[in-house]
């Protein structure tokens, strides 16, 4: 039974990691905590749902389109909100993203009501296959595999492309990056867009098996914050490892102390780790 719980936690952890990668990008590059990160995920899930409802395209097939849509939302957020408060005191940017999260959440309820919505007859079913006494759902393994591949794609983008290297250079020293001819304003916009693209991809992967309603992603910003803090700010690989740790901790905690208190284990791990390693498990 415990093995089954751990497997389920690992599968969830891969998706958590992809969501956290988006947050660690904006936090590591711009030193901004995007409190609307969970609402980006929510809008991605609604985008995947409405594409399915109106066109009949399964969320897995509409993933590239959802990624583009939330990428655009991220870029617009930078130019309309973040750019205006980028050089203001840190609390100003935090409050701006918190206000944005409230706007997006209330717009969600205004446009689409509080009704639960589900994608029926998805391309990948919720049936399970058995491996050595462990049952693994088809949709969960596809979502986990997709999240892992996309996380590695972001790592390759950051390490192997000029834009990715420019993002890393800007995160290290904005002034030096500008002296080297890097347009930091453009880099910040791309970073916010890439952050949105990550959660858009995660949303499309989750939409087939997750009920969609305005509060569906309420905890994801907090969980992503914990994962980023554990993994190290701006550390994408750290976010991947920390996502797996949190996924397993959540599943095991839910099994031993009840689902109502599973996040007690998650936040206890977070508090312990930051006391020992304030820059996270994999931070510099």
C-alpha cells in the first residue's frame, strides 16, 4: 500500500514541478513572487476545457495552443502590471500580483460561474495498468511523463539557446547584462511569458482528470512557492527534485494523518529545511 502511495505522489510531483518551474523563473530572474501564478494555471485549465467543449479537441492535443495563450497572458501581465512596479519597493510588486490574482479569479467566476466542469471521454482514460502489484492510472502517467519532458525542454532552452543564456545572465547581474547589449526589458517579458507557458502546459495535462472551477487552483501558488523555496530560487533542476519531494510528502501525509491534514507535512518540511538551508536544498 505504501508503495502505491509513493508512486501516486511521484506522479503528482512531476506536475507540481512543472508548475513550480514557471514560478522559479520569474522569482530567480526578476526577484518577483507572482501571486497570480495559480490563476494562470486556472485560466489554462479553462482554456483547455473550452477548446474541448467548443471544438472537440482533447486537452492533450490542444496543449500547444494553451501554452501559447498563457504565454501571451504572461507577456501582457509583464507589460501592463509588472513593468510599472519593477523598480518600486518589493512589497509593491507583491501586492500588484496579489491584486491581479484577485482580478483573474473574480473574472473567472463572472464569466464562467462557480459550476464544476469536467472533460468527458478524454483521449487518455482513467483506467489503470498493473506493475508488480502497483496500479498506475493511464492519465496520471501521461501527465507525469509530459511534465517531465517539458521540464527538461525548459532546462535545454535555458542552457542551449541564446535567449536562455540571456535570461540566466540577466538573473545574475542585470546591469552587466545591459552592458553586454542584452535588452533586459525584452528578457523580462519573455521570462514572464515562459513562466505562463509552463503553467499552461501543466493545465492542459491536468484538465482531463481535474474538476475545473474558480477555486480549483487556489493552493497551487502556495505549493509552487514551497517547491521553489525548497529547490532554490531560480534553480529549475531544484524545482524538479523539490516537486517530487513535495508530491511524495503530500501523498504519504494524506495516508498516515488524513487528507485534511496532508499539507501539514508539506509545510513542516518547508519550515525545517529553510531553518537548515535558507537558500533551499539545491540553492547556491
